[in-house]
């Protein structure tokens, strides 16, 4: 970095801060399309809810570290302003006017000469600046100031991104969004377009509700899947998340989300899990709990202490197979919606109109048209969602075996008492005949679920002095 000869004084810091405030005023004072009392009330409600959510998060992550001096904070802000460096929500830094890519031959050398900047670079440069300007600010004070400025900037950055997405839309915009949703879903999904639209709208609704710390009904994670590599599913999800900018983190591994050491990822409004891997059976309940939880505790790295986190993130993923092949759960995957994506890769027989639809969609409009205070978009589509989830669910071997079991066969008669069939014997018989070993506890859980099925010959279990038995249903033959 090339430093200037100007000495940073409190006068110049004040001037720079005033310019920043003026720029902020210009942004926030832009004329609104909705100059009505109702719109003003809604905007005020959203702004107040954002502030309330911030306060709740601050309480959850209360810090006990020493506060930086005002001089250090002012010095950091002045340095960032003079160097035209921005702090993004994810904590990364960027030069505001630096090109993000080289689009011509003449731009290549200049682009490659750009310096990579990060937190270490910032602190080193700040220490150097204090020496050049003979400012009496310690490195530890600067480090605390950087953290304080980063937190403030992240909060402001988040508000700048999400506030336009939370504001109400006009009737014309909502109508245009409805057309956009229909065109997109019909072009890119094999899943019924209306249901696919409802699932994605519900994802957006969940993101918005969590931003305002509002209650969520019907927690749901959409999983866009296709066996074809390069068919467009990953690009589609990236485009869908684009209005959130860096507030949508990822791609991450599904196992990272369930890792008890992971804490930072829960503050991002959206989390993208690309190419989902199969998750261990023992982690399935943990994953489902995290999808629905409002808060959690995670160990602070490098210490034996834990800290609270508000669960602010909503998951969306892509996969090469449907969710049932990745998250094995006999009780059902009602927290997930598998949306089959059409192949857009012409080389493999796909339809190129998929890519055209992905490229032509105004995703910002789709986000803005989802009413954060409205009814859950999936509410009126729950029967169709359940049917989709059941259709993709592999048959339970226990249920299949029970439906085909001959209760008059000698193998069953040998474990039958006058009150019913012995649970232990039934479990062992299943493992032998189905060539499928599961624990006695797992078998009991499946039995508790399946005895309600009228095609299963057993009633709920009964405890007797000689053990647990399953009585036969009325009308079922018994020797």
C-alpha cells in the first residue's frame, strides 16, 4: 500500500466520518416506490424487528473483552475510508474500486498486481500507519478496534443487503414475480412446478423470518437434485441465493453443519450445501434438530467454554440423488423437499432451455415478492409435499416383512403364546428371514410405528411377566 503524506488528525477523522454519514443518508433517503402510510408502517416494523433481532443476537454472544479506545476505532475507520477498503458480512475485505476480474488483455497485468487483503494484512498496515503518523495507539488496542469496527460494519452491511428484500412490493411487482416463478419452475424442474415453487418460496420466507427473529412454521430444507453433472443445478442455486450476496455462505459439507465445533456458520441467513454427501445415521436426529432449532450452544475454539448462538441460518442443498438416499431415516424425511432438476446439458441429451430460464430470471424480484409477514408459502401445499416425500422414501424392510408375514407358519407359531407373539422371537425371526440385521431397540421403534398400519397383523406391544409380546389383531388367524 502507498501511504499519503497527510497526517491523520481527529479533524480529518471527523471529516471522513461525516462524509460516510452523508453517503449513508443519501442511500437511505432515496425515494420509495411505496409512499403510503401502510408502507411506512410496514417499513418501520421491519426496521424495528431487525434491530430487535440484533439485540437478541448481541445478548446471545455477549463479549467480555476490553473495549477499544475511541481513538483506535476512529483511526481504523479513517484508514479503511482513505484506502477505500470494505469489510463484508463474512469478515472478508475488498478494495471497493478494484476490478473483480480481467475482461481484456490490457487489464491482465493490473489485475494480477492486486494485493490480497485480509485481517492479518489490515492489522499489519494499521500498525505501520501508527508508526508513520506517530500515533500513540498500541497493537492490542488496534486489534480490538478492528473487531469492533468489523462487527459494526457487518451489521450495517447485512441491513443494506436485506432491507430492500424485506420491503413490501406493489401489485404489479407481485404479478410479475408470479409469472417469473411459473416460467422458472416449469423450465427447470421435473417436480410438479407449483409444488417446487412453493418449496423455494418457503425457503425464502424462512430466511426472512429468521432475519427478524420471527416464528417459523414447517421448517423445510429444499434439496435440488439431478444425477447429471453439469446440468445446471449448482448454478441455479447460486443464482437463487445471489440477492443475499455474501450473506449466503457455502458451499459447505453437511457434516460441518452438524459438527459441534461449528458455531460461526449459524449466523449466516442462508447456507448452501453443494453436492450433499451421505450423512451418518447417528447424525440424522442432530441434523433435523438443527434445522428446526432456534438456538444452540457450541464450544468456543481453544477453550473449554461454550457460547450461545442464535440459529439464524436456513439450509438449501444440491445432490446427485434424492434426499432419501443421503439421510436415512425410517421415520421419514419431512424436513426435506427433494426437487428433481431437469438436465440442461445438451451434450448429454439435456434441454438448453433450462440454462436460458436460469439466466433470464430476476431473482431479486422473486425474493422481494415473498411476504415476510404472510402465511407460510408451503401451508396450502402440505398434502402434495407429503406425497412427494413418501414417493421418494424407500420401503421399510420391517414393514414389508410384516405385511407378508404368515402368522400361521410354524416359525411364528413356535414363538406364539396365548396372549400374542414374543417380541424377542419376532425380532430374531425378522433378522433371519429378511437377511437384515437391526438392533432390538431399532426393531421395537419400527414396530411401534407400524402397528398402526391396518395391513400389519399386530397390535401395540404389551408387557407380561415373561416379557414383551405383540397381540394379534382381531380377525387375524392364530394357531
